[in-house]
């Protein structure tokens, strides 16, 4: 059986070896799989690995980002729609679940689904039947393996009433946990070597190796963005460096200056993606539209990351969204555009709880 090259997990550390062994065991069945782990750890890579090691390997693998679309569009994306069901529906269109018939569908960021969408998905999981948007009845029955992923704590969302417990148990038949990069640092040199060759082969670049001092810094860095961040850094080095061996001076400043973050005491709160984004906005004076918005639209960060970032801003601004807009370096005329973006993507937080400082005390 030939495997998709992107479905090969790189590394020989104990956590990654155990994960690969678990994937080999569970891939043989059609059981639903729930993949959890921090943003950027490679959950889609694990989903592809499950697919390529399964009897469905020669069939289609269909990824869907549940956080990237509003509810109505996500419903049409998953279930399809019939002609005339809404403005612009000029023809019948099959959904991703139908396209994945006999194959695998990967539902990324499942924790961002609205409760209504969760109910629709639960019905499909129970019956295997699809009801397209605008149709009065279920007209299609499909056989697709469902693999879901999230970087959120679904049990906590259940407690908060934001995720259906019955859907959780439907999805959580097999649970795979992807370790963060900082827990398998010994894999970093082999990952760097792999991407260095891969990116160098794509163009006329001069970079051929990483100097030992630079590789040490890369290995010691805490990698809040995990594997995705490491891959992006290596690509940037290949494109921008003008000599064959990358040195420590060529590395991004956060890696050169914060390589000792991983040595902080365990009791100190681990930096999050929102922490790093907040620093870029407030300390480095970057704009929300250039530092945050593109990352979200390209699926580099999630709706949860945006909410955390907005919450940090509201703590500082004592609940004032106008002050948050100033903190995030928005032009005066961008205030309504900013609020509209937050509302559209369900990232607007209630401001009143930040007015008396209670949210700030909870965060500390």
C-alpha cells in the first residue's frame, strides 16, 4: 500500500513512536477517532496517517475546517444543498460528507461547532443519512469514516453547556493525543533536516545545513506554535538566508532571545499563542489586521485563540472595546469593522464582566 508522503510522522522519540504504534492499531477498524492536542501539533497529519494506514487508503480523504465558516455555510459545506435553497444556490451541490463516501472525512476544530450544527452532525452519525440544505427529507446514505480533532477541552465545554455530551461520546470511540513539540525535543533535528531538504529542493536556494549553535537554539526553544511554527521557521530560513549554513544570528529574535523559556519553573503558566499575539500587538506595535487576521483566515490560529486574545485586551481595557481597538493598533475608522469581524466569527466576548476587574482577577 502506498502512503501519502504528508502522512508520515517524523521522529523517533518515545511519544511519537507510541503514537505511531497506536495509529497502526486503530487504523484497521472503522471506529470514529477523536484527535486532541495543542494548535499546530499536527492533528491533520495524524488524521491522514490513520486514513493511509486503513482499508480506505485508496479512497478520498476530505478535510473540513469547522472553525473557518459561519454556521449556515458550514451546514452547506458538510451536507450539501439543493438548487434554490438560498441566494446563489443555482444547482444541487454535494456536501463534503457525500464526497467522502467510502473514504474518510476529517472534521478539524470540532469544538468550534455551534450547538445546532452539533445536533445535525449527531443525527448523521446515528443514521448515516444526509439531509441537504433546502431538502425536505434525507435522500442520501453514505459510508464514511469520521475523524475529528480539537485543541480545546471538550469535557470543559460540556460542563459550560457549549458542547453536546452525546456527540462527544459518539466521536470519542478512539482517542489519540498528539504531544506538543516541547515534549519531544529530540525529534527537532530530524524534522529540521527533513524540511531543510524539502524547501531547498523547491527553488534555487543556497541553504544546505544548520550550524550546531543554531540547531541547539532551535532544540531548546519552547515552540508555542508547535510543529507548524517550526516548519514555518525552517522555510523562512531557507528563503531568506544568503549562505549555505544557517547560524544562530540568522534565527528569528524570539528564538535567539527566549531559548531559555523552556527552563522556567513548572509552576509558571505556560505561554500561549494568545500571549505571543498580544505581545506582537501591544509591545511590538503591530496591527491586528496584519499580525492576527491573516493567521486566522489561513487556519494558523483558531477562534479560541482570537477569543483568548480579545479577553486579554478587555482585561487591560477594563471592558472597553474602543480601548481594545487602540491597543490592537487599529485605525479610528476600523472600529466597526473590528467588531463586525468578532461578531461574524463568534469571538466577541461580553464586556460587562471585565468592567469591575473580576475577569482580571480570575485570569491571574
